[in-house]
C-alpha cells in the first residue's frame, strides 16, 4: 500500500489530463508521475531512506506537491510545515520530527538563519533555478540529475506516511502520525461523496493543511480530476482565478467565503462555473451560507474533522445538507457524544464528540503520554469539540470544549452569540471570548470588525443582542477591531484576543 499509488493509477489512466494548474502552468498526470519519481530517486542519492523524515516548508505550489508525493513513493515521511510559522516555531517542528532534509524557498531559508543550527537537518534543498548560496542544491537541479524511473514501495497499511503538526487539543505543536491507510481511506471516501472526473477543483485552502492536501489534492487524484492551486489565498486574486480557470468546485474555509462575498467586486464577477463550495476547519455562519447560495447560485457542503482524523470524519452531499450541520459520519467512522465522565448521552443532547474508525491517527510523534490523554486504548479519539447529533446522524458543532465560557456556572458557547452578530448588516466578522471577572469568574467580551462605511457603538451591539440571547450570554464589553485575527485555516485565534 502507498498513498502515491493514487497518482500512479491516475497517470496510467489519464496520462495527458492536467493533474493541476498553477500560475498559468498545466502539469499533466504523466508529467507529475515523472517528476515525483525523480524526487524519490534524489532522496535515495542523498541517503534518505525508508521511514526517514524530511521537512517541507513551502507555500502551495508544484514544489510542495512533487516533494510530498515523491517522498511517499520512497517510503520517506514528509513533515509538511505550516508556511506561516515563525522561525522559532519552524525550528521546534522540524527538530521534533528529526527531519534529515529541509526543502524550502530562498526567502524562508534566509529567515531561518538564526535557528538553522537548532533544526538538526543534514541537508537543505532550495526551490528556484539558482541558490544564492552556491553550496546548496536546488530542486530543479536535483530533479534534472535524477532518473525518472521509480516504482513506489509497497508498504504496510499502518506504515507512517505523513507528519502534520497541530496544536490540537493540548495547546502546543505536536506531530500527528497519519498512516498510508489513514490517508488513502480518507481521500477515497471524500472523493466518492463530492467529486467527478470532470471537476476542476480550486483548492483555496493551503496544501500544508490536511484539508487542502488530502481532501483537496489527493482526493482529486482519486477521480482523475484537475486541481487548481493558488500559491496562497487572497480575495481579489482568487476571484480573478475563478473567472480565468473556471473551476466547478472550490474547497476552502469560511473566512475565505466571507471575504469573497463581501468584496466590492463580487457582484460584478462571473462565478457561474462553480457548482459547489466545500468548507471545513470552522463552522460557517448560517447567514453567510444563505447569502452565498443566493448570490452565487451554488451548492454548499460542510465537512468536519481534525488533523488527528485524517482529517474528515463527517460530510454529506450538498443536496442532503441540513442548515447548521457538518453532515454525517463518513466511511466507517463511528461517532458518539459523551458527558464529562465519558458516558454516552441521548440523541440531540450536547456533549463532547468521540470518534473511532479507519480515519483515526496512530497518535502524536514521540509523545506517548499526550497520545494517551486523547486516544483511548479501545480506539476512540476525544475530539475536544462540543456537538449534538440528531436522530438521523447529522452532526451540529456547538463549540470547542476549551472555548466554552463559564459565566457564574452558566455555559456560554461562543458560536451562539457569534451567529447572531454575523446576521447584522454592519458586521464583517465577529468573535467572542471569555475574560476574567472577579464576581462571575468569566464574562463574555465581543470583538467586532465592521464593514467599510458602517458604524456601531458597544451599547448598540448589546441592545441588538439582548432580544436574541440569554442575559448571561450578553457581552459585558465590546471592542471594535480592524479585523479578527484568524489562522490560515480560518479559525479565530481566541488566545490572542484573550
């Protein structure tokens, strides 16, 4: 078994079909097969062997794709590093993975100067035609010198395929160990729900996240479709790209859809090629879903998962979606909702979501104690998310356990308040957090970003919310911000606001 066989099989069946488009360049399945073979051979020439780790610190693009799939062919484990991390964060992630080789671009390599010695890598490979440091090889040169013939290793299904670092449920970076079986199963099951061979998939989510990499790129290989890969998400260039390349599906996160729908140019854009929007990483406000469907005349499907679940464990065809839901269990995933003692609760009750099945990762790299905290001995993964599941199996995300606000013993889930704020015509974005209070322990504070040329007052915000939410959920303070800080995947960075 090997994840890379998803590409090899596609190259055999549709050799001349574009595997992906990037900045005006089309790379066919046959060409990508050849390039990944060359990278696999290069790793062997450098002494990187089966089960060794390499680190890929790049934005989305051909180089990341070639290195990722090429490493998999050789049984080498790619650690795909978030391209937005700061140097010390990169050092921690690369050194923790024990990577032998680092692939990055010249700008990022320069930024890492102060931490290079602490990364522990033996080799560095830079993208581009010529490296500023003449002693460092470039990816182009490495590929040119390597043979294009390579047969992907046949590995055990449970063999480690990828390391993807996440703060997950414990608050600091740790490497999630995904097996070849994990990734293949998730890519295939997701593709069977949403994709066809005729689709052109715009992967707006970054490829250094499991959502974009597995359910975007690898799932597109499953059906032999064409992926459209922007280097990074930017609102106006993404709208340009849709008009130029005519994708049928866009895979992203809610923040992207929010920015696109509120772009001044949106109403003038020709987005008619899109038939479907796919989102994950954070719940989409209901008002935004309805607005998107109305303005763009597209279907919408929401998925749920975490890096630890390969990543998607719930999704549903857009024709079967229910408002506010992220779908039903995907593949062989089994879900249950439990109380604080880990006991199952009745359908429709609120509790923490636990999951079991092929999608569940083996744990965290080199961290057995932390693994034991959230992966049970009988196969359950504790997601840390508060949900409810209706009698038909549809999952509704309420909030993160750690984001719940305890106001004098009353539980406040931020999404309850945020959904109402997002319905106001002046609001571009909003998030609420708990802040310390000497009497109640915590109270609610709202951070609100307004649309251009709109004004509001803190008193006006509270007055607007008062008829809609319980009194203990009302913000005791409101702060207006230029924008809500969010991660690349669209999740609100509540810790920064706190």
